[in-house]
C-alpha cells in the first residue's frame, strides 16, 4: 500500500475538478460560516439566560387584600449552554510527491486545469471543505456531550436536539408531510415563544419537493412550468426554505436563524480555526488544521421539527 502523501498516491491528472460529495453548507453559511461567528474562551459557552413568569390571568385582589403587600415572588433565571467540539486534520506530502507535481498520470493534454493533490493548497482546501461539512452536520444533527475528561469528546448540540429538548416536535407517524402537520408545528412553536424573525425550514431533497407541492402554485403559461418554493407566507411570518444534504430525509427542521451563530474557542495567538506547519520528522512536509467549533443556537424553544415523515 502506498505511503500516505506519496507520489504514488497523490497522482496528478489533467481535467476540470469535480466531486460527487455534497459540499454546500447552507445553514453554516447563513449564520456566519467558518470565517464568522462568535468567540469563546471556554469550550462551554452560554447560549441563553432564560426566565419565565406565570400565565396571564385576571387578578382577584380585593381592597382588603391590598392593605398589606403580597408575598414576594422573585423571577429567577437559568442558563443554557453548549460546547465546542474539536476538528483536527493532518496533512502530509512527501518531498518526492512535491517534486513530481509536473509528472502527469492518465491522459495528458493542456495543463491549464491541472489538479495536483501534491499541492499543499489543494490539500488544505479539501480539508476545509471536510471541516465545513462536519460542522454543518453537527449544526443539524449534533448530540450534546460535555467532556468530563481528556478521553471524552465534546459534542455540540444541534438544532434537531434543541427542538426535542423543548418539546417542539410533531410526529408525522410515517405519513407523507401535509399542510395540517406543518400548521401544527407552527402553532406549537408559537405557543412555546418562537418569534419567526428569520425562520427557515431545513429539508432534504424529498421533503423539499413535498413542500413545493404543498405550497406551490404555478402561473398559467404555455411554455413555463414547475415549482421551486423558496419562501412560504404563513400566519406567523415569512419562512424560508433551505435545501440541505445533511438534513435527515425523514425530518423537517424549522430553525430561527436570527439567534444562531457558530462559536469558535480561540487558541491564543493562533485563532479559532487555523493551519499550522509541523516539524518534519523525515522527507515530508507536515501540517495540521485545528479548530474548536460549536453552535450558539439561542433558546431551544426557537426551533422545531417534524419527525417520521415518509421518504418515498
């Protein structure tokens, strides 16, 4: 087997560069991306400080009651927090691979579109794509784990878990997504306190098509047809629709993006996500990409899900 980073593994081909792996990270991009967001000096960070007051009711205070001040009942707050998880990748390219960047494999031709995996820039870009994909996955599907020791990995809480914790979940029961089920979720979230300021449905391919069928109407035309619903006008506000490859196919997430942001725990003098050369131990250049990244999701009750939707 070829050595990692060797000239026999990192082959140079001519041709436009493509990948079938999904690279779009629309939710991460919408809330700040890998170059934006918030900074934290601790791997745990607050996402909200919350309080509640009694349900509204008509008072029954008599004049006799008002003679003395009532018993004090103070409003208390609770803090909710999330964690940054570690993203860590190494890059190693041998000196022979670097020397052979002009040695072509496959069919040769004009070298204007030469893809050279032995290039450090190439490897760094691909690893950044991988990190962005992993962050997007965690934003949606992350399971909360707070480390209790060096052998326990932190796990950032994602939007689906937020909705579950808040009770803002409607079960479709294996049936095809319908408008009444969507309306039930909207009512549930409104009752919980959701504000729908910059809300968006996050869906995979099948549920995107279903939403377009539910809410779409096509203009009368002899040469144009089809639907691609990007926003839905509801009784609670205008809600966007985000198509995301990393959203579970059977789940629809409704997220309030205005309260969300990526959080980076900075390494002093290096940053929250950075590349660092490593000292060579032989005939190869080595380096690492390192970042500590989590999701500030705001109050959990800002988000909701419909689970168990049919996918065929």
